[in-house]
């Protein structure tokens, strides 16, 4: 039996627990033989865990006492307060799994002990629908087997990629924050549709399906980005006219500046 505990039961923590339970119900290995524990000071967040069969705990310390894998599913600004309560709780068997943006393995080791096992994770909110995109990095002395289990947990909720520890702040803009950037981009298209008399719901459904289809073309077609753009663009046509305006108004620079600002904030949170 593998004991997995969560400190924090907000949207992300809940999504991960739901993914674990779905994997266990489907007989996936190594997720089929697990016991889940959770603590959150907000009782409303805990109330929805009963349907998942999660055992509720009274404190952060109890989570560490009962769990081999401890998921820190709180906001980065809340983490120091949490870690100050559990500084003597981790042992050589504990695997600390942090989904806190900008937080380093060195920080978590400084709050527990130098040889603490740490896995850094950057998930995103589509985990709620089993469509997540999660980046993971292992810190020594976490074993390959332990890291593989954590990877399996997030793979049960979507796609995963392993990156180096020193890129976990930079990756946030790519998958962790990017859904918000995409929603803002999408809203502009939907607002345009509404402004020219097209039903907003119809526009939303069409644009969302266009995102899904375009994403599948990116991952499955084998074409490069430039080739995909050319496939949609006819010389002198409507797509070219739109692309010219996006470039004229600095779309690429705006995206670069957005990613840089996201990364800079991650470094600030890590201090």
C-alpha cells in the first residue's frame, strides 16, 4: 500500500487526487494500491473529497506522519508558513512533491534536511478534466522508482514531460500559466465575433474546436510550425491579411515579453 498525502485541497490538489483515483479504478499500475490523505484549513475544500475516499487529517504534521509521498499543493506565498510547521517531520523515506511555482529543491531541503527527497512539479488546471500538461524534475537522492511513481500520477491526468531542475521556473510560462494566456487570446476572438453579430456561444465552440484541432496538427501531423502556417495561408488571402496585422502589432514580442515576465516573477517567488 502506497500512502500519498496532500497539504492543500484546492483545485489543483483535488484534480491530482481525482486523477489518482481514476487511475486506481482503471487498474493502472503503480496507482492501483494507494491510500490518500489530505489536509486543508478550509473545510469546504475538504468536503468534496469524500466521494474520492480520501482520509481527512487534522494538520500538516499528520500528513507527513502518515504519508510516504507528501504533495505540497498550496500557493507559493503560503508555503513558508506550512514548512515552518513540519520542519522536523520528513525522514529518509519521505518524498516531498512540490507544485508551488518558483520553489526550489534547495529551499525545501533547507526547511527539512539536506538529503530530503524532492520532486518539483509544474502542472496546469486542465488536470481537472484529465487533460493536464505537467513538467517534472527530480532532485537527488529521490530514486528513479520514486520519481517514476510521481510521473505516473500526473500521467493519469494528462501529458507529462521531464525537464531539468534549473528550467522549472522557465517552464511555467509554457504550460503552467499558458492556459490563462490562451483564454485571454480566445476571448479577443469571441469578443470580435460578438461585435459583428455572431452568437458568442457559437463563436466559443468554433474557436475552442479550432484550438483542439490546431493542437492535434502540432503534435500529430509531423509538419513544422512554418509548414502548418503555410497550409492555412493562401497568397493574397484572408489568413495572410490577418497574420500581417498580428506581426505588425508585435504578437511575437508580446508573447516573449509575457513569458519573460512570468519567469521573472517565478524567480522573485523563489527568494
